[in-house]
């Protein structure tokens, strides 16, 4: 006769969830494959697995905690680490679950049922437009089943949970009848499937009590091949998330404010002190502006779902990642399938994400209006981890080509993230910035599209990195001085002699390339300096970037094209915020690199 289970304490809950999370990792690929709602982006399994990996980490060293304290820790970790729509909904479920528990060290069957029902009700409130046939439906049906059994006087958690699992399976099977898009695709709801898989893992522990391999399964980085599903990112391009912290946060008010935006897939989860927002939009900056009215923002991120969609058709076996310190024209980024991780900028206490919540045109306007000079900061390690996970999860090896380590800690963040991927991610330091970094990224991306291996691309960059040049000329040295990139005495000296310094990234460091007569960003002077460095018998790739100075950029291009006989290509772009903070409005940058024979 099977022994009854009268209670769940912290020790049992940690073990049960550990097995459940391991089960979720094992099912990650399948769940990705059936993901068609709300957006068929093939990532629900990945998002749920890594949302729960954060929970697993939070449960370590839980000795001495009551069951309520443990579930509060789980809820907080879920809020911090949740990824995607379903991850945010589960965060709200755990929040409601933990709040409903009493102060006892353990919970019986009735307490489990009541807490799960509270969590299910909370999960429905997290969604701006609740949809039947999705994860909250399965959460609700599971919880109703638990309460049905306990109202009958059943106290054996084993019996109660077995019935709840059976009803959850049936609820999941009914999701296509409630949501036509699922029936059309011939699948069940992916978020609901992930929850049922978690329950299956818990049931396995109840039945067998085995956790030996579970923790190891979670820590293994599982390589998921591309699913081959045709994905449509829908009307909104960016999957945007952030956490709001404050006192007495109004979750309903936050949702109402965000509903005014052009958006979809809005989920607002959390309590009165911390709230996680998940939303699909075309302008992530509008989301952050709306959210900052309610409290302090943390963990801002915006994933480009259109770019993720393009992964399905990306040529080659190597994906190229860079940071927004590289100035690369948008059309080249798209054509060459370059994946970019954004640098952060702070104007006072307000944080902006390069190219996401702050575009170049906005930056140059703010630099002229703002008395306080902004500060740049490297992307969080987690931003690189998320990017690498997405790419390796689709079967790619990754080469991350980054901003000089002598100029920024960005590439160290990339290296730290790469350590988690067991050799599938490599890092290359360009020892350059702006257009120089951008040119090296571009040739790496073209090499990847041509089918070159990771070793071959790395060798190509090693060969051409010393031959890549970048020269800049500021219209005014104010931003360089205020940002600490240039000593104040240099400005006084150049003003006195009426000359301007030509700046470069030399041996990875910011340095002086020469001096030119006059004050300001003279395109002819910069063009002369560049052409002098070019060999007449070589064909060059050229990138030009400008700080709100398109006329100067075009004049610079005309000068170079008129005086160098062989140019492979010459692109113009607006200098991004990572450089613009230091160069300031009106500045010009030119990068040039001999065309590699290895590339078409």
C-alpha cells in the first residue's frame, strides 16, 4: 500500500521543484516547437526553462526557511528572472501562491489547494487581455481540482495532487478547442504544456523520490536545434521587459497606462513593491517612459523578434554578435545578420538603452540641452547571456566581436557570459571602436554568410585587425573633456593655436593621430588624413559616422571617393550614442579597411 503524504515542508518542496525544473529542461525543445500563441517565436520552452533556472538557484541553501519563506523566495526569484509572456504569468502565480500561505513551517493538502487557487486568480490579473485556452486556464483547472478533492475531506497530498495532475492534462488537451489558432496549428498551448511538464516532474518525485540527476540536468546547457517553424513576429517588433521598484505600486494603474500604447501581449506581474512588465511594442522607449512614472526601473531589455525570426533563414553555421559601440549602418546590420547587444547610458538617474530607448538624434538634442554630461556603462552580463543562449539554442556557434577592452568593460562582460557556453561562444577584441569596430564586425559577418568556419573567421579578423584604421574629428571638444576622454589642457592648447586634434583608437587605446589647422570637424582635413593612410593599389571598405552632421559626412565621402581610385564600398551612418556621448554633436568619424581577398 502506498504511503500517504500528509504535508509538504521546505525540504520536500525544494526536492520536488528540482525534479520538476529538470523535467522542464528536458522538454524545452518540444515546447519551443509548439509555441504559436501569442507570437509564434519558438521560445516558450527556452524562456520557461531559464525562468525556472533562476528559481532553482534561489532555492539553494534554503535550510531553516518555513514553507512560506521559501515560496516568497521563489516568487521573488521568478519576478527577477522571468522571461517571456509565460514566465511573467508564472511569476504572478507564485506571488499569489506565497501570499496565501500561512506562517506554518509546512503546508497540508488544504493549504496547497488554497494557495494554488490564489496563485491562479493572480495569474489571470497579470494579463491585459486574458485569453482562454492559455496557461492561466490550465493553472485554474489544476487549482479547482485540488480544492475539489480537499473539500471532499481528502488529506493525502499524493491523492490530491494525482487528481490535480489528471485534470491539468485534460485542461491542456482542451486548449485547442478554446483557442482556434492552436487547433489550426494542431498543437496545445505551449505555456500550459510547460506547466503540465512541471507537474509531471513533481509527480515523478512523489512516486519515486529520485533527485540524483535533476540538479545536473538543470546546470547542463542544452543545445536545441532550430525547430524549422515559420515564425511571424506580428505587428510589434520588440519583446520588451523591465522591473519597476517603488512603494505602494499600483499594478492596475501601470497596466492601464501601458494599455494606452500601441502594444500586444501585455503582462504586468508582481506586488506593491516590485512589478515586472512584459509587453510587445515597436518603440521600447515609450514603455520605459510610461513605467518610470511609477517607480525606479531595473532590468530593462528589448529583444528584436524580427531579428529572431530571421535566425530561421540565416546562412552559415556561425552567428556574429557585437555591441553598440560599433557604428554599422542599419541596412548592413540587416543584410549581414549582425546581432547587437546595447550599451547603457545614464543622464542623471535615468538609464537609457543604446538604439532601443535612445536613438542618435535624441542623444544629440539632449547633449545640447542637458547641463549634466551623460555616462556610458557596459551592458549587463545577462544581456550577452540572453543573446548567446538564443543563438546557440538555434544551433549556431557564436563569435562575439567587441569594443576594445582598453576603452570599455563591455568585452569583459561578453567574456564572462561566454564562459557559460562550453566553447560554443568565442570572443574577439577588435582593439578599436566606432567605424573601426564596425568594419571588422562586417567582414566577420560576411565571412559567416559565405560559410567560413569559426576558426577561419577568427583567423581573418586576426589578420585584418592591425590593418583597420579609424580617425575622428570633433566639432567641439566640450563633450570629450566633460566625459574624461581628453584632458582640459588639450582643449586650451588647441583653442590657443587654433588647431584641432585628429583622434584614433591606437593599439586599442584612445590616442592622438595628428593635428589639423582650424577649429571644428572639417571634412576635407579628415579626408586628407584618411587618404594619406590608404595604399593606392588596395581596395578599401569605408564606414563614415557623424554626430547629427549628414552634410559633413557626405562631403567627407565625396573627398575620399574623388582622391582614392579603389573603393569597395563607402557607407554613411549616424554615430550611435556610445560614441556620440564623447564625440558630441557635429563630429565626424571615418574607418577604413583593405578589402579581404577571402571575401566575395
